C-alpha cells in the first residue's frame, strides 16, 4: 500500500482499505484536529496531500501475524526537508478484516 502511495497511485493504495478504515497518527499532525481519519475518502485526501508534498514512505521490518501487521519505516517530504527533520521515523500497526486494512496506526518519533 505504501509503495502505491509513494509512487502517486493513490487509487491503488486506497483499494487496500476497508470502507470504514481508520488511520491514526500519533502525535496529531496539528494541535487543532484529532489525529484520526475515518473512511476511504478522508484517508485518500490525506495521501493526496502527501503526494503534493513529494512525500514517500520506506517501510521495513514487516511482521505479519494473523490479522495484524507490524512495521517500522520512514516518511520523507518537502516540508520536513525544509525544516531539516526528514525523514520522520515511525512504527506502525495495521489490523486487517476480510483482507482489507481496517485500522492503520502510525506512531512517529
């Protein structure tokens, strides 16, 4: 899924999501909003913003156990480059339901 996001194929990336998927970012991306996005449309819009920022992901240390996947990775983007904070490192967990991502939680450090 993050390969597709990084390549700009947001439509393909969104095909991995359950209709009611939840995407949680910790810490929140801004102090005014909740760090969670719900539904394919909201998550797709977020990814389009990342695409506009020349964002890309590198994911490694992927471990899949049943309906859960745990991974580590890095996010690169122009805004982070400008403030010398790229890449942003994260740990992630995905919970799957019927082969689709139901919950995607990323904790940035």
